[in-house]
C-alpha cells in the first residue's frame, strides 16, 4: 500500500532506499468512505494525509451555509490543515473524502519526531510548505485577477481532473461561485461550440 508514496519520494528527493523505507514506516494506512469527514471544524488537526486512491477536499462553511473549497487532493497528493497541524490549534475548516479513498496518514507526533531526526523529513517539510505557499498564492491571484468564467476556463485547460471528477457543487465551491453560476457558464460554453 505504500508503493505510491515510496515512488513519490524517489521522484522528488535524493534519498536512499533505506531512508525511503524509514520515511514511509511512519505512515499508517487509512480508508475513508465517500463523504466521510476526516476533520471537523473546531477539532485540532492531528494528521497529514497522502492520497493513494480517491479524492479529498479541505473546505470552509460560511455563516450562510455556503461551502468554499480551499484545496482538493487526488492520487499522489497530500492534504491537511497545515495551520491547525503546525500550531496544534482548532481547525477553522473541514476535511472530507469526496470519493471513497485509500490514504496513508502520519500523526503530528510522529511527524515532529521524524522531523527532528531525519533530513529527508526536513526536505519533505520544506517542499510541502513551498507547495502550500505556491498553491495559496495561485488561489489568491486567480480570485483577484480572473472572473468566474475565466477561472472555469483555466480549470478546463489546466486541471481537467478536477472538472471531470468533482460534482458541480464541489467544483462551484472550489471556484468560489454558486452552482447556478457554474451551470450558466457551462451552458454558454456548450452553446458556443
């Protein structure tokens, strides 16, 4: 079950097979059913997940009950609430399986222990923080520079997997628009073809 994580490490880091085996040994297999909540708003995030199979989202719910998706992870991706995990404070968001998912999870305690002892974990942590920063920067930039139609078109070109695998509700939540707006954008796109 750890093969895809092992390959991810091989592809992204200079490390020995022994280091990879040790790295992976800290992760435990977890299965999540479709729509299973893995982190509730108000809970302290205690795990960092690697997705072997499936899809998981991190999202907020506003005062009106509207869902805003911050991040979606598919196979060979990672997900957590980094802010809650690092600071060990209550999360302001939820993490939920969009599809039945197979994951590998490392606990906060194991992660901090390994981080203090192993260079591979330090390299991984830096890469994870960089990826998180770049993703957050991209999200802010697209919300500031692109309108809803342009964001959808960007997704069609650059993130087809999201468009193909997410429901209209989840895709709209990720794009920061209502399902009705997404339906109108899709309908105009079909008419133009």
